């Protein structure tokens, strides 16, 4: 089956090898006999409604975010329709911030966001950098990755985080939570790239993309020999633990 992927602003939002997440989606889909049909969508390109089963946007510095902010806000209605329609979404760091209402940088410049995630982000002086370990109780899993952001992301009251911070800063360094989850849409600060060391999340998103394509319910994907991925997770989680508390 062809899974239709929209990769947003790959030429602007792609730091810390976040593009590696697309490679993981492609391989894990191929190992189950599916093919990814990836459409790169950047500034001025049309984001066609209901055209994608999975949308992905990576991270970027303030400068690149400023270049795409007006365009992503202009795509808000189609992005909202994708999230509301059950497409799988993965947004990392700068891309995560711009799916919220706004990102205000450390000079106080406010960048418009798409407003499809219930959050807003204000940059602080001290960057939040280092290995992170999250407990995703809703999935009975942990996530390990790397964070590097000035933004402090505040979720709206009642909004679901992606996970509880076991080690690291997370959304704002004080809430004790990281990321945001709305239906099949996930935003997170975790770089790495995220998915090679957290294969369960790649499969969770792929299963929902396939369900979106077929119109059915998400089904557990066939297990893969993820020894290497599990080892990468263990190493990354160990580095986060060695950071000590938060
Ligand atoms: N520029 C944003 C910040 O500093 C996002 C950084 C990123 O994508 N790593 O918070």
C-alpha cells in the first residue's frame, strides 16, 4: 500500500538529522510491504486537503522558523483538517512550536503558528539542552532523545502531554511534562533523530497513517527484530539518567 506522506519545509526545518525520521518511516513501512509516497511541501507550495496520511515537520533555528511562520499559518485550515481527520502527525521542536498558536523568540519577535496544537511558546535566555527520558504512561512506553531549545512551551489547560519528564527539561523546564498529543498528532522536542531509538513510536504513527489510508481502525503492525533500535534506546536513556534529576 502507498502511504501518502507530506514532509513540510524539509529545506528549512531539518536540524539534528531530523530528516532521519522520514528514513525510519520509509524502512519500517517497507519491511511490512508498504511504500511511502513522500511529497515535500515548502513555502508557497499548496498543502492539498486530505492528501496525506502522515504529515512530518522537523526542527529549526529561530531564523528558519521566521522564514516559514507566515506560510505555515496560511496552511492552518488544511493542517487543522488533517489533524481533525485523523492523519498521523509528527512535529519536532521548531516544527512543534509552529503548530501551536505562536513562538515568541528571545528578542520578543512573535512568529505566527498554525494553531492546530493547544499551546504557545516563549523563548527564554537559557537554552534547554541535553539527553531526555520520558515516561509515556498512555502507551506504557518510554521515549529517549535529545533536546536543544530556548522555547518554553506552555500547554493549554487539559491538553495531553506526550510524556512525563523522567530526566531532562521537557516543554518548559518546570511543568514536568514534554510534548503534546492531540488524537494522532504528536509534537515533541526530542531530536536524535527521534524514531531510530524509539521504534514503538514510529510504528504507532505508521499504524495510524495506514488506518487513515484504509479508513479502518489502527492495527498493531507485525513485530520487527528491533535489537539495534532497543540498544540505541537503552544507550540514549542511560545518557539521560546520567544527567541526574531534571
Ligand atoms: N528555535 C527554536 C528554539 O530555540 C527551536 C529549536 C529547534 O528546533 N531545535 O526553541
